[in-house]
C-alpha cells in the first residue's frame, strides 16, 4: 500500500477526533457551565445518545458487511454520513435562547444523537475498511498508527484552535469559555473540518475498492434493525470479549477525564484559556511518538504486555499533577513552571495512552482473523460496530459519570475560579486524580486475559491460507 492511500485512509479519522474534542472538552462545559443545564441532565443526554448508538452501530456494521455496489461495501456509507454530520454539529452548538432545563436537555439529546448517527455511517465502515486493507500482524499496527495519528490530530486542532481562537478573554468575559456567543462559530469550524476530512478519505481511497473483499451476504444475519442482538454473538469469542471490555472501560475512564479537563485546568491549576490552548497542544507529543512506541513495545513484549505497560505508565504521568497539588507543591510554582510541568507530563501520558488505542485496534484486527478461521466469514463491520460503541462510551458513559459526580460534590455552574468553594476544588482534584489512576490501572486486570500472541496469529493466517488453497 502506498503512502497516499495510507494518508487518505488515515485522514478520515480526523472527523472522529473533532467529535471527541468537541463533545468531551467543549460540549458538556457549554451546556453545564454556560447554559446552566444541570450536570446530571447533561450527563443523561450523553448517556441516552450512547444507547441509540448501541442499536445503530451494529446495524450499520451489518449493512456494510453485506452491501453490494460498484463503490464496494464501505464507501457508500462513508459518503452518506459526511455532509449531514456537519449540519448536525452546527445545530448542536446553536440552541435557541430562552430554553428551559427540559428543552435544553432535549436539544442536547437530539443534537448528540444526530451527530453520533451521522458519524456512525462513516466511522464503522471506515474502521472495517482498515482491517481489509492490511492482513499482516505488525503491518496492521503501522496502518492503524496513521488512523490514530489523524484521530488525535483532530483532537489537537479542535482543542488548540478552539481555546486560542474562539474563546479568548474579553472585557466582558475574563474566562472566554463562558462566552455563549462563541460556541455557534466554534460549531461551524468543527463541522467544516470534519466533513472535509470525511470527503478526502472517501475519494482518496476509492482506488482500493476493486481490491477489497466482495460482499458475501449472510443468510443467517437476520434483519439489520435487530443487528445489535447479533453483536452479542461476537462476545462468545473469548479474545474479543476481553478486548471489548477493555475498550469499554478505557474509553469510559478517558471520557470522564476529558469531560473534567477544562474544570481541572481552570479551577485546580488556575490556568487561563490561552494556557488551556497551550496545554491542549501537549497532545502533539503523543501524536508524534505513539505509533513508534506501540510498534516498539509490541515487537519487544507482544501486544498484551505492551498494552498493560501503556495503561500503567500513561496513568502514572497523567495524574501526577493532582498528586503534587495535594502535597502543596503546585502552590509554590510560578504560573510558567506549573504550566511547563503539567504540559510535560501530559505529553508523555498522551504517548502511552494513544499507543494503548493503537494496540487495541491492532489486536482487534487479529481477532477478526481468528473469527474468520472459526466461522469462514469476514465480518469486520460487526466487530468494529462493537468497537465503535465502546469508543463512543467515552462521551456517553464518561460524561454521565462526570456529570453525576459534579452534582454530588455540588460544583457550582457559571462560576468564575475565584468564586468556587475550596472544598469543591479539593473534591474535584480527588475525583480527577487518584481515583482515575486506580481505575485506569485496574483495566490491566481485564486485558491480561487476552489469549492471542504473535505466534498464534501466524498459525491462524497459515490455516486460513491452507484452507483457501484446498478449496481453490
């Protein structure tokens, strides 16, 4: 596969990065702190939108597995989601003024469902396309590195440009994040960037269509409307069951952290929006080095052990600033020193957390090969639908738990940093630091049960080729 095709495939995931940042960093804060929707209602909207994904993700996965057209199985769905995604994103960040709490809840819920549904049309077939393009054990880690690179490039661009360009301090708003008028323009920016990335991917990879696996409709698949039931069949495979639970736990915890990011940076570290833009740029460290780290660790330790190392090391760096906060060490730092420290440890944590995601997706592609050996069917869409649901839990479950937690600690809405009670800030630091580290490292207990190794995968591929030769 040439470099242009790899880049064209990877750039599509910029759209998911835009959505992740827009939802995880800005959307919850906007509805909770600016529009003053209660944390529990904002979290509930995110959770209910996720439940819709539980139905639509496997539906789209099954449809794309069995779809037949001159544009192949995946590309028609990817194209269908591109422009409607942008329209839905704009609407989500532009609610009418004067809405009640219930009306705000309804607008957020409806907008989140629309954005998620349009992303599903692109995202699930796109993930499946990657598993079709490369079959090599280590080659997959490389290709997935491109996809994950662009995912986090989308997060990076959305976060940095969002903080620096759309939410600068003004005479009226010393904290630009509280300026309601900036959010509709931010929504338009997100829409244009994500839709453009989707279209570049669709047309940039169209030359691969004749080389891809042709549809082989499954007579036992049933109605696509009930495909979410079929997903449970994939969980019968022990290796996939371990990965699915790992993805769900990691994504949920990452969602809690991302939802609380602006709160922690603003109220615990006392950073201004321009410093938030700089802090968000620490993601570039992860983008540059994560793929190299993932490949190096997987070759040195195999993927399962590499995954555990990424979770533990990433967590140790990510939550160290809160530990220093409790020791009073951050208070003795100048603003520049504090920013430099938080930027540095965040950058290192991004390297290992992004490498974790790369390894998970690479392992999932290996599981699909195992499934083909057992069932004699390639059903990437079905497996990646479950993977997509797990990833989207980062905003659904993550925001739900974060919203409930903010209400439990009675964190105020629409508050400037100096007006927030000290005990609320301490509780926020506990929630976002030590507790999150314990939960992140606990994911290792799940992933250590993953049964596939490089040697076992070589056996699987050899058996598949032998069977194909015998049947030819």
